[in-house]
């Protein structure tokens, strides 16, 4: 077919179409014209895909209809239908209100939640689209109970889905469809026109392919895969609408979980009607499991405008990294972000939190007030109570954070307790006594008080209590008895006043039969125990007849006659109305070998409704008498009612059985009570401790506390079961276990002062094990009880524990002590050491023993189980041959006690370390003085080492100084492991270092030592005083401070070697001398701090006596 033929046919089709349209317009009725005009709907929007509501909640949304041209408002309307109106009822609440034709209109749809469940709401346009179909939108509504406001993901998604516009064929067609033109003759020669592209293939994708049930959504995208072909319209279809639904815009919404994916079929059509289809699988997953709760404090909140509150939910069973979505039902009242609520304006809102991806939710009801509460009223509600009423209530949490301060002037008021009203609108400040008369200021402070000030104050003056009213609660008085007429005076608060006397009132008491001076027989009112005032009518002056006369009592406050009362009081004869025996004073009554009494307690009331006055009863005021009888006098004799308010029943000796006591008044039986005298109790059951077992060491005595129950199941007191009674009731305690070692003979019952107990002696038990004690009663119906006995190993010597030992190194020549304790199996010291022998290194030591390296003493065992052994280093060992001793116990019969010996390992080292660090040399700083001897102390540096033993062969040690460079042999003394050497100091001002050397232990080691640099200080004297008397020379010295110092006899004796006599020519003369008591040519004596030289006449003329002390010299020349 030629292109001209095709164009001709197109033109012909257009002409025919036009002719037919004209024909239709001409002959079709008006209704068809309207039907054609109904195909105007372009889109339907504003319908949420899903929503969550609470039972009883009402919500609304607007369905927006857009048309391709301006239409009347009836064509913009919609209809609505609910799949289950019992769950959600739906109706169109408002239709479009357009006054003129328009292209869009909105209908308001109301939803009301009726019960928990799920319903589908279908919204349909009344007009049709160009496909001659009505446009429909569906939404899934889930309704929850009020306590669980389930707000699912659909709530949030619904707000965005509402704005999505359906893309219909008209949308694309409007922009792409051009009006088909008839063939143009000018173009008839155009042979290059290409045929229109045909849509043959499409592709479909989704932003997510897995969504959650109850509102999860995915957005589909469709793309043409045919070159040049454009998509005009798209339709979507779900393979299972119970699992997921899809709208015209390609939004897939999850409805219910299903493990099988849902297939969404997408069909696209181009402008020429060519179509292509594709599918995509969407998986609907179940909502995740989680639990979320709020504390009771967070379930409600009372806030003021601008105030915030942070909700702190507890989430369990949720996935790691869970998120809580928070929403507010009215953001104009309160907003929420990350659980923080902010009050916006007065009103109420519901804050809901949902664990994202789950249906776990919580809610908080927020009430926002625009003003914080202040004090509305401050008053006294009672004499001891001040009441503060607020303009708005405080929550319990807010009450705890309030500070309530009460003052009298500037002084703190007495302590009080607060009692809040249940509605939180008032609080009472309660004292144990009355508030004193004064003006009180109350200050309420806290964050929730008086918006923006946080403080409110009020004052109230407490007035004195005054009598405001009087009441007489007495309705009847008895005939022939003192008539106690009760009065109550109340104050301005309605409280009974307890400090009021009857003489504050004027009284009148009248009766037709009463004498004219009846008023004079009114006694002064006084308080009784209930705080009431009463007056007594003397029966001698009143001849009132019961049930005929009455008394008129009139009283008024003498100081204020307006406070008055009038009361008519009837007169009745007193009679016992009712008696109820309530029981015996003891729970149970037992047989006794002697006669005894049983006391019954009872309650008795009279015909006036009060308790029977026993004193008045025995004085004959009651018209009815009480009589008592017993059914069996051999069990109990006739009871007697006592003035003390009891019924006394006498029981004969050895009586056993039951008897009924009957109480009557005027032959009317008022009460009965059965008394049972039980047979004398005896021990029937032994009650062992609740733990049901006791542990004892073999050879020792176990103590088991016991109690007893009698044959009636009652506990018996301590000491009530004597050993003789125990033997009668139980015989002996049976023992099962340790045959031949433990029997009933080893069990003793002890009747203690404070407790009863069994003693089980296990002296014959040799090894650990268990036994069962059995106590069985000996009567006809025996009860058996058992108790476990666990016997543990005997306490005999079981192990050795080293309690103190040196470090792992012993030095040659050093002796160390290893202390130990012999213990039993329970870790306690074993004191019976006489039967044991201690072994060391595997051989019994009778005397000291030694090896090549050590000397070991024989172990010493003390009576308290402790002991020790000494080890002395003999020769150094290498690490490869470290030493070890082992301790073991052995009985005298040769058997070992311990399974494994206790070992102590160590090595032996040289007692002086190699090199110049083996010995530390120190000088006594106090002796660094010229011309004296200083003490040099040598100490072994090696840890724990002592000098001595192998060093004591040294009688002298060579020491040289850095000044002279000469070695001098000095004597050495070994004391307590250190060596001491006395060396001579140099002259004052010298700085000296001392050196020396000492052999170690014969192994060839030589250890050198040296001191630090020492400065030689001058000796104490700075000058000598010389005086001559006769032939004596007296010498004393002055110290550096200018004080005359005693010359110590010892020091002088040490320095006396420096006395010399010389001639002028330089020729020396020997001067013989001795101390004070000696006899020689020169005598030195000491007296009052000076040294005196006698017999100086023996010194030849021209010779000089020289005396040196501490580096200083004094001279005397004979003339």
C-alpha cells in the first residue's frame, strides 16, 4: 500500500469520525451528553496508603480530585466505603464547596475507630477518567486498643504517599498527543518520513525490593526498552492484595507478612496503543520483634508552656542499633524529638514512640498548662493543721521536688508533716499539737511553681480556739442509776475541745417526776477518756420511770448564750442485752493433777447499746440477772461471773473431756461455749534443725539442738521435756551407720536451761562417713523423725605448712631458719606432736646433719604444733645443683602421715660478692676530727649477707688513705655480721678517701672497698688555758663556742700518750706518768673539768712539758 493510500485512509477515518460525532450529537439524548462530560478525572490524591488508630479515636483527611477541565462541583465529589465498619466507620463529612466550575475540589472524609482490627477504606471518584473508569484509592487502617497505640511505619509513610499524584494516560497524552492533521499536499513529495516507533519492551525497578507488613512501601520505576518508543500510560497489578497492594503511582504497600514474594505486573502503553509488560517480585517481611515500655512516671506528663520532659523508654528484644520513631498527635500542643517533649501551647497531646520496623510502641499523655500553679488559699482546716490550696494540681513527682517552708515572722515554725490531697491540688501541714496563735507565712518553691518565678507565698493568722457549738450525743439514760449525759464542745474547725469544763455552761435539766432542785444535782462536767464531758444525775434525787419519763437537757455557753443546745433524753431500765463468750485466755486447756480455774473472756452489751457496767450490775442497777450453767460438773463446775469481767470455771483434778458453759439472762439463753480439757501433754515428736544435717569431726562431740511437739502438734517450751520424760516418750535415739563405732549409747539427751539438745560422741569413729539418727515416739501412734550426721576425717596430723622461709638464696656462712606448722585436715595446728617424728631430706635426723653444701639442724617441734629447722650455708652451689630439703611427718610406728613431703628449694651463694661492690665502707661522721680515731664500718652489700664466720680469721685489715698513700694495718672486729675498724684521722682540713681489701671465703675472691671523700674537721678544743700553782700546772680548754669544757677522764687518758718533756737544746727527757691513782714523777688528776699535773718539780729547769689533746697543744716550761 502506498503512502498516499495510507494518508487517504487516515483522512477518510477522520471525516467519518467527525460525521459520526455530529450524528451522535444530533440524535443522542441529553443524558449521554452528560455521560461524555463525566470523563474528566485526571487524578485522585490525598488518600494515605495506611494509617494506625486507637479504639475510640476519630481522624480525618481530604481526598483531592483534579480534572482535565473546569467542571461543576458535583463532578469533583467522591464516595467512601469501609470493608468492616465495626472496625472503622467512614463517611464523607464535607463535599467540595466550589461556587464556580473548577479543575480541582476537596472532600473531607472522617474515620472513627470502633474496635481493634484491620479494615480497608476505599475512596472512589463520582466522575470517570478518559478510560471511562472511576478512579479508586485504597488505604489500610489498623486499630489498636488505647493502652497500646500502635503507630507503624505506615503512619509516617502515609503523609508522604498522600502527595503522590497518579500518572494516567491523560497526563502523558496531554503533553505528547498532537492533533492529527490531514495530509498536506505540499508534503506529498516527502519520501523520507519514518514509521512511528512501537513499544515492545519495558523494564521495571524498585527503590527497595523488601518491605515490612502493615505499611512498608516501595516505589516502582518503569522504563521503555524500545528505541524511540515513549510510554504513555502505566497500569500496575498485585498478584496477592492480601499481602501487598499497589496504587496508580506505582507505590507498593505491605499489608500482611508472607514468605512468598508478591509479583507486581506492570503494563505500559504507548500513544498508539502498543503495550508491553514486565514483572517484579517484592518480598513482604514480618515486623521485627521488640518490646518497649515506659515507667509509670513517664506515661503521663503535666507541663507548662516552654517546659520540656525527656522520655526514657526501656527497649528489649530489639536488634542492635534500633531506632525509635517519635510522633505527636498534636504538634500545636507538644512536639517531640529524640524522646524530648517540648510544651508548645495549652491543651493535650499524645506522644507515641515506635521501635522502627516493629509494632512495639508506647505512649505518653501530655497535658500542657499555660500557667504554673500558685497559692490559691492558705487557711487552718484544724487546730493542728494548716492547709495550702493551689490554683492547679501538682503531680506526685512534682510534689516530691517542692520545698515547703513555714515561718512565724523570721523564725522557723515548729516541725510538721505534709499530707497531700489525692488530686494534688492541696497539701496539709499537720502538727502533732495545736498551732500556736501567730501569723504564719508559707513559701512554696520549685521549678513547677508560679511560672517564671518558681516561688509563691501566702500568710495566715491562727486565732485562738473558741467554742463554736455544743452537742449532746446521749439518747437514753438508765433508771435508778447515775445518768451519764455526754457533752461535746466543738471549736470553729469542728474539732472536739478537750480543755472545756461544764462550769463554762449554764445547765437546765427538767423532768415531770424530777424534783425542782434537779439542776442542783448536776455535777461539774469533766473529761472522760474519749474527750467527752458528762454530768451525773443522782438516782436518789430522781424518781424517773422507764419508758414513760424523759429528761430535757438545755445548756448554753455562759459567756455567749447564742451557743446552746437542747436535747430530750429518754429513760430506760438497764438490762443485759447480749453476751458473747469469746474464748479462754489460753489457747488450749490441759489436764492437771490439781484443781485449777479456767478463765473465759466475754463481751456484754446492755439495752442502751453500751458495754455492761459491771460495777452498776453488781450494785443492782440492771433489771435482768445473768446466770450460768455447765453441762458436766465432773469436768467443770458452775461458772461464776467476776467483777473483773471474766467467767471463772473451776476444773476438778485430773478431769478430761468436754463441757458446755451456758450464759442466760431472764431465762433467755445468750451464749454457749464448749470447754475441752485435754489429756496432759507429752512429747510426741522430736523436731530437728531445718538444715536436717550436722557435721562433726571424727573423735569429737556433735551438738544437735532439738525442740519437741506434743500429741496435739503444739510446740513445747525449752526444759519441758526432762531426760526421764524423753526416755519414756522416745526410749533411745537410733543410729544407722558406722557399725561397731557409733551406737545409741553414744547419744545423750540434755535438758538445758536455755535449749534442749543431743550430744553425739564420735570418739570411736575412725574414718569419715555418714550416719542417720532416728527418733521414734513410743505410743500407739508413733511419729518417726530422722536427722543426718556427717562425720569428717579425724583431726590428726595431716600436713605440714611452711609458715616462714627466707628467700631462695642462702649465703655461705649464713644460718637461716625455716618455720613450719603441723596441721590437721582442717588447717588448724595439731598440738599432739609427741607421737610424731620429723624427717628432713628423706632421713630421720637424730642430730645435726650436713651435706657438701649445707648444715641442717634437727627439726624442733613445739607443743603448739609449730616448729623450725635451721640451714647453714657451707659451700657455694651452681644453679645446676640447687639444694632442696623436704619435710615429712612419720609416726613412731613408721607410718607416714603426709602423702607428699613439703619441699623448700634454695641455692647457696658466696657470702661476699665479686668485685669492688661487695662491701660498703662507711665512716662515723661524728668522728671526722683531726687527731682522733674514726670508726670505719664494713657491711656486706649482698642481700641478706653477714660478715663473719669465714672472715673472722682476719686479725687486721690493711687500709690506706688518699693523702698519705701509705697502707696501715688496723685491727678488725666482727660484730653481728659487720666488721668495725678504728682508723686514725689526718690533720684538719684534709679531704681523704680510705681504701681497703678483704679476702672472701677462700675461693680466691678479693673484694676491695673504699669510702667516699671525707673532710677532716678540727677537734673540739680551740684554745688551752694554763695556770701554775706551786708546782702544779692546770690545763683546761675552751670549745669553738667559747665554753669551758670538762676534759673527760677517758679522753685525757687516751691523749695522755702525747705528754712529753723536752729541753731547750732539743734533748728529750723521759717523763714517766700514770693515771690518778698511780705513783710516779708526774701525776695527772681530774677535778672540776680540768686536768692537773702534779710533781712538776721533778722536771729539770729549762725543760718544757708538752700536752697534746685533740690536735691542740699546751706547754709549760720549768724555770
